[in-house]
C-alpha cells in the first residue's frame, strides 16, 4: 500500500494582475507546513509539483523546512483549470464589469464573484479562453492518478507528495470517491491553503484517508 499526499499551494495574490506568486502569508504557510511535515514519522521520497510559480515556491519553502533530499519532478497535469486572474476576469465579465471596476468592489463581493466564476465554469455557463472544459480537466486528473497508481507495480510502499492547486485536488477526490462532477465545486470551495489530502493506493485500487487537513496556526490559515 502506498500513500499520495496532495498539498495545495500557499496563499497566492488574489485579485492581483499576477495571481501566480505566493503572498507573505503564503510563504509563512509553506514554511510552517514544512516544519510540520518534518515532524511526521513517514518520509516521502518523491515530490511532484505543478508547473506554476506558486507550486514551485511552495515546494521550495516546504522542502527547505523539512530538509528533503529526494526526487522532485514537475508535471503539467498538476496545473489548475485556469489562473486566478483569468477566473477573476471571467467573473467580472459575467457581471458586465471591467477588472478595475471589480477590484473597486468590497472584498467579500469580489470573493463571492470569484467563487461563482468557478461554479459557472464547472457548469459550462462560461468559457475561459484557452482553457479546457471540466470534462477534459477531469480526464487529465484521472489519467495522472492512473499513472501514479501504475508506478506501484514496480515500487510498492511509496509515499509521494504532490503540490498542486485546489481544482486538481477536488477533481482527484471526486474520482477516488466516485462522485459526479457536480460535487467538484463543493469540494473546491473548502480546500484550505497548504492543506493536506491523503490517498492510500495500490496498482488497482485507491481510497481517501484524509481530506483538507491543515496544520497551520489560525493566524495564517486561509482559503484563497
């Protein structure tokens, strides 16, 4: 039996022209998470990460804190369904607002619009230009998980850490639990920054062990 640890990146720069960078809080989250992982009895020998800067920054800070010296690989299939600024712009457009007008709204209203934008994409009410629809996104996540599981046919008893984004984690959990795509958005909206979701697996079966477990003090605990 092997274990896959899915970890969401630290807090990125919400409502910023460049979402793909950790905030100061996000950096603190990654450092603290690395310290917590260092104290866990199990050792992961493989680290997988998505292709974005926030994924790489999170990995670098986590691994510096827990003194990891194993294998690290970037996998484009661990990318989010769209970038934060793209979702934000699509949400603004759906409300017939410019991005600047949206940014002038109260923060809770911006957050609600962003969350609704994710739901609209998942339910095919909006298209994010240059991005795949949810069916393709799920298939990509499913193929990635299958490849991970196949790896155990050669090397059993592994513990892998995969640093990715909330959309990927929500899709993988839906796949493992056999949930419909309609459940994706409900899972997406509760996944915390630097939270851990654990999946136990062999070459031919998998099960969910933990979901959205965050090891952070309250003052740096965030979702967006």
